C-alpha cells in the first residue's frame, strides 16, 4: 500500500502510522488531526462513538487516565485513490501488573483534499487461544 496524494507527500501508509503513533504517544492534538468530522468508532466493548467531538472527547479521557500501554502489530493494509484500510492487532495493558487484553482493529481512512482522515474504526476483542 503506497498511494500518494499528488498535493502532498504523505502516503496513506504514513497517515495510518501517524494516527496510531498519536494513540501510543497519547497526543490528543495529533490524534484530532487524523480524524474525519463524521468518524464512527466501535470500541472493544461494543459501544459506538459518532462524530469527531465525541470520539476526541473519549480519547481525551482515555489518554489522561492510568499508566496503560498500547502496542500494535500490523496485519494488512490496502489503499485506493480515495480510501485506505489497515487491520492491526493491539495489545493493551491497563497498568503495571495488569493482564494484557488483545483486540483486532480495522481502520478505514478517506482522502479529503490532501489529507487522509479516519472515517471508521472497528475493534473486536480476540478470543483466547
């Protein structure tokens, strides 16, 4: 996957990395810059968040809470001229000594002008193996 917008040097792959990096770094402003105004997020618990205000508000609280860690293992990425998707496995640890939880996340980005923005984020808890 390496579709590049002729108006910007950023590829879809780089936009996805920037988005995931903002989560790992708990950087709310960097995260906000990657989110489409009409974004939908389905959390691992099945809750649905709609619109950038609600999604960024959720992340504001999450980023501020606890001593958690979040690591990402890339599984698959694809892109067209207008959309990009990524499937990643996430390991989330809520704090020191906490049991890790794992979920698979599907991210869909859409190109708006020269920017790739997250339009849909779907999380599914992985069953224990």
